[in-house]
């Protein structure tokens, strides 16, 4: 148990990396912190046992995964429909659903083992704003249209854009969580983004003062036309 300075007793399991992080977690998750704690416990128990998350991630679950993903909410407009492509164990989509009940979130994930885990997590956390959808992003072009697509650690931007842009309404946004190679990936994706007629691209950082380093996002705003499949896109098994 940790007790934040001047606050009420908050049950934050050993997964938080230090006391100051309790304050950050409270700031980021607010009233939803107990739900985030439940999710953290589910990730660090069944998530590790079933191979959805590596055992070494448990010590850095909050900083590297929960808070790092939750701060993406800063870039998402109110009441948006969101698809999280390649959600895996629910990152970032499930975290966004916890921190932003106004969002309508679809967790899109091809692997049955992972969608089973996601279904269980959504039921346990009693999240009414989440749909778990099994499949590959490219299979849902023309069937699913949303305001925002998120993705973390799914594919290079060049390929990811070809999967995400057909799922976006004109003016909708791909928010790709990227690391140090964000600028390089954006440059490499230039020809594909041109072919899709995207309106604009931008690198932005969210979570300043909450995660170190802040989370880097590539924002791609969809244009009016989006081909069903990106030139050169290919099926990928994982
Ligand atoms: C490295 S994991 C990342 C999972 C999660 N986003 C995270 O950050 O922990 C990549 C995920 O993308 C999924 N994936 C791979 N190709 C995909 C596709 N074409 N459409 C949707 N998901 C895909 C995989 O099944 C896997 O769960």
C-alpha cells in the first residue's frame, strides 16, 4: 500500500515504481485509478502467465505501459470513436477506455488468445465503452469507420498507415505511438501518405512531466480519399 502525501489511502500495488508515481497515477487516472489498478493486476498476473506481457515488464508496468498509454488521451477529441489497431493486451486502447469513458473504443486484434484476454479484461473491469473485434486492420477497410486510430508497436508507419487510413473518416486521425525513430518513419512513409492524399502530418509529444521521456506520437490526418489497400502493403503474421 502507498499513501500519497496529503491524500486518502490509495491501494496501488507494488507495480508502481516509486511514491511520486502514485501522485502521477492519481493525476492521470483520477477517479478511474482503482480500475487502472485492477487492470495492472490482471496484466501482471494472467497477462504474464499467458504470455501477453513479458515478466520483466511488471516492474515498469505503470511508467512504460499504463501512464505512457493513458497520456495519449491528451491528443484525442471528446466523444471520439477510436480503433486501437493491434491492441495486444490492451495497450493503448484499454487504458484509454479506462481514462476516457467518453470515448467509444474498438480493440482490434487478430489473435484469439489475445482477444480472449481482452474480453475477460473488459468484463472484469465492467467497461461499457469497449468492443473487442477479432481481425486484421486491413480486413476491416470499408466495414469500420472511426474518428481516431491508435497503434503502438504494431508495424512501421509506412505499413501501419496503409492499414489505418482506410478506417478513418475524412479528417480523422491516426495517432501512432513511436519512439526515437518517429521522424525517420514519417519520412519513410512519405510516398504512401502522398498516395493516400493525407491532409497533414505532425510529430507531437504528450505526457510531459508525467512520463520520462514524454510519449511521442505521429499524427496523420486523413484526407477525403483513402484507397482500400496501401500500395505495397502485405499480410503479416505475428
Ligand atoms: C508487438 S504487439 C503490440 C501490442 C500492443 N499494441 C502493445 O503495445 O503492447 C503487436 C500486435 O499487433 C497485432 N497485429 C499484427 N498485425 C496486425 C494487423 N494487420 N491488424 C491488426 N493487428 C495486428 C499482433 O497480433 C499483436 O498483438
